[in-house]
C-alpha cells in the first residue's frame, strides 16, 4: 500500500457510535417480586408432578396386587374358570356356574377363614368357616352351597346381623343381600 492512502485513512475521523437506548430501569423490589413469583410457580409445578407420579405409583401397585387368570380343565376341555386373587385382602374370588343358565361367585377369604357364595339368581349370600388345615376344593364348596341354599335359606333362617366379621371382599359381594351361615 502506498503512503498517501494510509494518510487519507488517518485523516478521516472514526465513525461515531451512538449508545443504544436503555430500557427503563426496573426497581430492585419489583425484580425480587418477579423472582419470587417465578420460584413459586416452579415449586408448584414440581409438587403437582410429584403428586401425579405418586398417584400413578399407588394405582400401579394396587393393580399389581390383584391377579386375574383364567384356567381350563386338566385336559384343556370344559368351561374356563375365572379367578381373581388379592394379596392385600388375602382372598381368592372364583366365578362359577349355578345351574344351566346362572352364575355365582365363590370367595375364599384366607384372612378371616371364611368362604362366601353368592348366586346371581337368588337374593341371598351364604358363608361358612374354613378349616385352615383342610381347605375344601372349589367343586366341593360350590356343590355344598348349591345344595344347602335350596334346603336352608327359607323363612326359618335368620340372616347375619353383624357383618363386621366378614372380610372386605365378602362384604362387597354380599352388600345388597342378606347373609346366612351354612
């Protein structure tokens, strides 16, 4: 580069830069207030998410305690048996047939050592005690209850008045009908 061009550049004044306009100043108290509001909103969001996750966990753990399964006979034939097991209530609920067109539910309550039977064709619930050393099979219990409900449940039988001895599952099963000992 030649000397004259350098001198020409040096003679020119540098460009003037102007300061950008400043935003109005926010008072310190307002900044603190805005920061607190933002922190409160974040805290509320975190708490809500925590409660939602806790609720999901509780409902998931409840769903895991009730096991439902369908079993068939030994040879794979016959009607399937429906079973629901509750670990918390220590009970097993079976759906069984009651005659040709009826159904019934049998509840084994291992905590209270009771068996409950409810036929959907009749307006009564039957219960009996379990011997923890000799638990009867489902077929034997169903046959006994079906035979006894025709014999015993009539005008002479007195319904159970104190339902506090029943477990939760049998109480729910028999909530709308009288309960009789067999």
